[in-house]
C-alpha cells in the first residue's frame, strides 16, 4: 500500500485539488495526514460522497447514519 497526494487524488477522482483539500479539512477522508507540507492519504482511498449534491432527504439520511 502506497500513498497518494492531493494532486493524484484530484486526478483520480475527477475533482479539483481544492475540493480534495476541503474534504480533508472537514474530516471526510480517513487516513489523510500531513507529510512535511503536503497532505497525503493511502492510495486505495475511495472518493467520499459529494454532499453538495444530495437532496434534503438524502442529506438527512446521511447525517443520521453518520451522526453528523
């Protein structure tokens, strides 16, 4: 198992580097940690659900399931 940088995750998941950084900041990427000045995560990390595009009902269900 290797590591993946924010840039690599953004390319793999089809999102911007800033979006990956925001997911890290909000604690949605388990295993992410800082290595020197860069954020890294395990290379088998799956892309978290994008909460911006959930309906109110889906968001409520997600929050209840994950105790947000």
